[in-house]
C-alpha cells in the first residue's frame, strides 16, 4: 500500500530539517526501522496514530549554482506537483518575509492540503507572533518549536486527519514495475521499447489518483503495469533544472512498484550516482533487476558480458541477488530476456514456502554450520515460518535474538536462496525470542 507523501517546504534557515528530524524522531512517531533510513536522508517513513506516511525534507535537495529565490521556487514546485500534503514552514522570530509570500503565492494555486507551521515559537510569550502569518491566506498558523517539540503533535494530528482511507490494492495478477536510474541512461526509450513489442496490447488507461503515469499492458497473456518516472509534467527552466533531483517522483513510483529496474548505461559503465539512485528501492525492500542498456554500442569480445557482470557484482555487493539483464532499447534487442526476468522475479517476490520445507533447510543449515559465539552466547533456531510475501519475510524463533551475528544471517539467507527461487528479491528476517509457552 503506497504511503501518502508529506513534503516540507519553506525558505532557507526556517528550521525545515529540525521539524523533519523532530517528526521522525518523536517517541510516539515511530520511524520505519526496517527501512534503515538515517536522519540525514531526504525522506523517512513515520507512523502516527497507526497511520504511516512518507515525510520529505525538500531542504535536502541541492541545486548547485542557483540563487536562493529560484531554489525556493523549485522546492515549492516539487512539493506541489508530487506531494499529497504540504507542510509550509516559516520563521516566527523573523516574521513574514518576501520569500514566505512568494512560496504562499505558489501554494495558493494548488488544490492540496497545506499545513502552515510557524517555527521557532519557543515559549508562550512568542505565541502571538504566529498571528501575523494569517496574512498569507493559508489558514490557521500552528505555532511550533522544532527545537523543543512544541506543536509537533498538532501537526501530526493534522496529517493523520488528512491521510484518510487507504487506496485500493493493486491487481495481484499484474507484474508492476518502474524504471529508475540517473539521467540519459535510456529509461524512457526502454519504456517505449517494452510497450511497442510485438504481441503487446497497450490499454488506454493512464493516470492515477497519485499523479504518476501508469500504463497497463499485456504481453503473451501476462498483465503488466509500468509506472513511468521519466520526465516532468510541465516545461520550463525550473523543471529542466530539477530533472535529476526529482526524488519525490522516483520515491512514489518505487513505493507503488513491486519490481524496480535499475537502468545502467552499458557504454558509459557504472558511476557513483548509479549507486545512490538504487538506495530508495533497497530501503523499501523492493525486488530489483539490474538492466544494462545501450549494449548495442559496446565494443564486445567473448568475455565482455561476463566481465561487465563481474564488475556489477563488485560495485553492487549488496545486490548480489539481483539478476543482470543486457538490452538495447534503441534496437529493441534482448527485450525478451527482460520480460523473462520480470516474470521470474515477480514469482520470487510472491514466493510462499511451506513451514515444513523451510524448517528442513534451517535445521540442515545449523547442522552443517553452527552459529558462532556472539554477544555472550550461541544462537539456536527452534523453528522458522514465513509470515509475509512481497518481500518474503521469515520469523525465526530463537533462544536469544542478540546472539545472531550478521554473517550467520547472511549464511542462512544464502542457504535459502540455494534451495528456493528468491531471484531479485530481498529476504527479511524477524527474530523472536523463544518462550516457554511455545514449548
């Protein structure tokens, strides 16, 4: 179920990041610890009153060599286009500024909920300062102190009130995927190539309530949905400037996909930016396929593909489970291998293992390789059971979760991959302490 996107916008130095950190770090707002998101990230998943949302700190988007005025406008436009709810942060000690009025003017043009937060109201005497911000015409200002946590609960209550009911589930029969990657690797060309394949029937359904473009199509009787992350909805210098910084759109597409295709330029090779792009997908535990595009213009010999794959494995050690597929979007070559990988990975992502089979593998793994001493003890696994799919999530009942060393968990994961089809999908482990009631 995709989360609602809540974006924080405002002028520089008003305390956007402080409020961001306060929201995701509040004792009652539980940060999604499974996603492994650190505080200096652009985004984090948070829960308040049993409702989860994705919080975006637009202050973390860096546009080099751009004046402040244009940067503010860019950040506000990103939030307007891509967020479901917008928190507009102002500075209660400085008062209403021309920058605030500029952002407010932009926000007046959009029909999306706006939460107006007047920050740096650190004591009761300063509360009256918030009244000045009524002049922005964006509703009731909420006095807050990001530094002290004052008013954060009210902001969170507003967010949960606005989230409303969850959206309908996607069709489980469809293979839902998106393409991500740095600019100019051929994402749009590959999307178009996949859609124009022989025997592919493209439906005329496009657009969703979440403002991303979904294109359902059918190939060889199998239904697919490709979620387009390429391009921006409006033209102009502002949008051209933020093309490679459109993290919110990419995040929304990744959240709503089951499989993420990381597209790499085979001619240029792997660069550092490729690694940053995929972090969203790994944080959200999505299935992944590495797609090497532009393979038609790569000088080849008999070992070229093998050598490139070895380099991919070296650079993406954390994605050793992801299949590597080579294609040419321009010449529409080897696309069938990508469709085959999509089907295989989709099945793996939905894999359900019988408890008896799972425990046979776990017991054999312990016999062949006993867990090491760690944190004052040795791990013993009593039994395991798969509690979820998408991705496969396994609960292990153990003597003490603190005895699990990461290398032994890695060993168990590898044994499972050797036995079952988990191509392209992460495996999540939950450790549960054995109780006497469980026997």
